[in-house]
C-alpha cells in the first residue's frame, strides 16, 4: 500500500477492550486517525454512525464487497464487518498513522494481503477476566454469549501471529504501551532510510 | 545468550551523544542497568573507573582477550575496548534489561555473534552538528580530531544495519524515543509466549 503513514492493527478477542483502548489512544495523539469500518450489525448503546462504524444494510455491504471496496471483510456471528480500502489509502497517503481496530479474522486477512503494517494483539489480563467482560456487556442473548466465549478461545490462540502483545489490565497502561509501540515503530530503520541517506550525503561534502 | 533480560545496544558515531543519552535513560528507568566496558584508553575529565569504564592496562586487556572473556572487543584509534561476557550474562539471567553503549565496530561484532538483542543507532541531527560536537569536546589533538571525523563518515553508513534509528537533537526526546523502543520490545510477541500460552491454557478449563 502506498503512502507515508503507518497502518497499526489493534486486534484481539471480543472483550479484550479494543474500543476503549483505541479511544484513549486517539484522545492522546492527534497524529493518529481511526479507520472507520463498515458493518451490518446494529449499533450498541452510545455508538454513533460514522464514528464507531458506518452502519449499513446487508445489501449495501454486499454490493461494496462485489465492487472490491474492502481491504478485508469478514462475517462474525452472522454480521458483516469490512475495512474500506480507499479512505484508508487516502489517510496513509496524507502521512497519517492509521489505527485499524479489527477482529482477529480481519487482521489475519490484512496480514495475508501483504500490506505493511504493525500488528498489535490486545490480551485480557486473564481468561477469567475476559469471560467476565463478555458477560458484563449485557447486550446479548445467552446463545450469543456462549458463541462469543467459544470464539474467544480460538482468537486467543492467534496472538502468536502478531508483532506485539499488550495486556489490557489497566486502560492507561495499555494505551501507553501501544503509544510506545507506535513511537518505536516510527524509529524503525526501514522507515528512516531517507533521513539516514541525507546525513551520509551531507557528511561527504 | 541465556537469561530473561533483554540486551539493548546503543551505538552510533562518536559525537552522537551516546554517553549523555544513556545516562539520561538510566536515571529514568531503574529496571535498566549499564554494561560497563573495559578500555585501555585514559579516563576523560569526570569519568570514573567502574562507572563509565573499567580502565585497565593493555597487558590486562590482552590477557582477558586471550582468555575469551569478551563478548566483543575492538581497537579504536589505537585503544582497546571490550564488553565483558560474564557480568553481562549474569545481569541478563537476573532478568535485568542491559544497556550496552558501544561503538559501531563493537555493535557489528555483537550482531554477527548471533546474540539476540535490540540495535539502536543514535543519529546526530546533521553531519554539521556531528562535526561541531566532535570538535567541541576539546580533549584531542588536531590529528585525532581529523581521524575521528573521517571515521564518523564511515560509521554513519552503518546505520541501516540497525533495528532502530533515534535522532539525538534534544537529549530528552532521544531518551524518550529509546525508552519507547525498550517498552515496545518488552511487548514483542516472542518475548511473551509464556504469558500467551498461560491464558490459552486457562481459557480451556
């Protein structure tokens, strides 16, 4: 993917606290922008269209799939989620670092697509705590909860495919660890070759 | 190298400000320790034996080389510098993260030895500023300065072999960037496999 910005994938099982940590991160660093995904699921209490997600109908979603508009899309618990390709490419081309908050299925697809990005897995402090958080959300049926817990087990096993793992025990600590990862990644040698070459050139004179 | 700690190499041309930045880093993070190198060069004003270096005679140094006591050693401007292997291994085994402030020759040898560590290159903000800093030190003969500047050119060209590059324009900023790299590296998936496996195991129960 072209562009000077960096794509940062924040993923993990549902209940890991991805949304909360991403919000905390975006509040602190105004060079970061959030990629807003499209979904067919219903908004949860407090979620806003265009902020948390673009909420669309199944018909609109499936047309976008057919048109190749998504970098990745997935079906999770019967609802569709997708990452719009063009807005993401635009933000990166502007030099923005972009946060993509995404489930593990979607992250795996982005990884396999060969897009150059930083993969961060948000880990709950314990499996017990994860199950407590999933139950506490209280927006779902018992059947949906049971599926979500079974799924969380499978998602945890994908952590080893990521670059970084951050434990979300305390939101501020998790936010600071992710901020450190982003700052460190900005210092990666392969992202600073222009700078290095300019100084070498200057030293020759 | 065995041990739970992480070895962090901070390198760069002489005049990049390695010593100043490392001191600032160690003052801020008490989980970090400094690996004290042995050298045959004379102490500069303010340098203390056992703190900045262990200052030893050429005879003592060469015996240690023959005994295989060094992880790496090098001869720079006619003086020897070496990293003692045993104290480093001890600190890492205790779980300390160890800072190794080292010239580019030494860093390259550590890299080629296959030791698992994090390589950070400290870059001056410009070649001009680097030459100014080298001249300003004022502890050396004109001939020694000339050699140091020529050498700095060669050292700059090694930056691309490192993992990270940090510009030392402002000491506090450089310190914070290195601190971010260390925090990020502590989150690397391969350093947290025990944690990941424990949660997966717990979730199965």
